[in-house]
């Protein structure tokens, strides 16, 4: 799947992922600083039923949220990791339980340890602050993601 999306369309897609996707689901979010990884992660969490703020876990590294529909959202930001083996301290071996939706920002920091199946979602700045190129591809056989809907740039 590949599309150029406005920020609003990216958020809509993220909410649909959170509301519609089957678990266990792991999504690796790739992109430069400011590309929209946290925007998409917040939208997915809200779509899954997380209420209130969903801050980026840059300094905490991981936030866990329970939702009314029984899905647990795990939001990890690996940007500050210096060694891939540091992920074990975050409960990495337990990720991907049947009721979990796992969002991993900066997955390249633990590339060789990423779980399969998963979705790889790359978000790129298109030079226009109002739009992003989004490319999503499965690795292994993860549950399907909803298609991008209208509202692209």
C-alpha cells in the first residue's frame, strides 16, 4: 500500500487501524524526525479506545494502555537506545500477546530483533508540510490493515 496523505487522512487511517485491526498486531513505524510517526501512533491508540493524551514515549521508551474493548496498546520509542539488547529491559520478549496492538517507533534501533509477523509503515516528508508519503508492507503474515481511504493529497 502506498499513498500521499494529508495529516488529517493519516490520522483517519490510524484511527481505522486502531478500531478495525485484529490482534496480535505489530506495526514498525519508520521515518525521520517529524515525519508523523507519533501522529500515526496517537491516532491508532485513540482508534483502539485509548482516551486522553498519548504522548511520545521518547524518554519513557514504552507506554502501555488498556482499552475498553480489551486491546492493550503498547507504544515503544526506541530512539534513545544505544544497543539493540536494551529492548529486553522493556519487556520485549512478551510483546505480541493475543490482545496486543504494538506500535514501535525507530524500529531500526532493534532491527534484528523485530518480531514477525508485522507491518512496516514508512512515513516520508514530501516537501509539503501538509502531506506525507506513506508506504505500508507486511512482513510475514500479519493481520490486515485497512486500506487508505480518500483524503490523500
